[in-house]
């Protein structure tokens, strides 16, 4: 069951990368950045937003189906405010609008609590999580991906003669 979820996540990642490179992805980026500029370029704003909504709904539906399949049981109590806040934290930490950012944010939300549980400090994660969120928001407004890009650019500058 987990390999099915991993395979679906890999396919969804490849799909989003290809969408971002395609014409519809460029339209979505143009609408996100400036609706006025997109309209002046002849992009139909409403159709682009509906397409983005449909694509996100399809991906969310597949994710929900996989979650139900892996867990085996779903109830409304499973999806509380804390879980939604965790998803928002993952987006902010990883970097909104970046595929790698989604993976980094998800890894943080899943792996860091497990590390604290293994160490026996389960109550420490929310405190550390809040501190990490504040630090990343202040120092890296683009998320962890922008930090990785900055480090990569610094190494590239050092390599050049």
C-alpha cells in the first residue's frame, strides 16, 4: 500500500513539473503574477483559474483516495484544524510554488515529529516547529528551497575563477 502511495506521489510530481513547463502552466503563472498583464497578453483569466482549480481538485481527490486506502479508515475527526495548520506550515517552510518545496515541507512535517517521538520529547516539536517557522519566514521568505538555491549560487560563484 505504501509503494502505491509513493508511486502516485512520484507520478503527481512529474505531472506538476510537466504542467509547469507547458503552456497552461505558464498561463497559470502569468495569472498568479498579474491578472492585468495576463489579460493584456490574451489569457482568459476565468478559464485559467477554473483549470487550476480542477487540476488541484483532481490531485487532492487522488491524495484522499490513497490516504483512505493506506489508513483503512477515515472519519471527520481525522481532519482537524491542527492537520490543516501542518499543511500550511509545510507549504511555508518548503517554499510555495516549488515542487521541491512541497517535498521538503512534507518531509519536515512527517519526519521531525517522528525524531522527537523517538527521543522521547513529543511535546517539544510544536515549540521547535513554531520557532523554525518564524526563523524561515524571516530569513528565507521563499522557504527552504530558496535557501538551497542561495547556497548553490554561492558555491557556483566560488567555483568560477
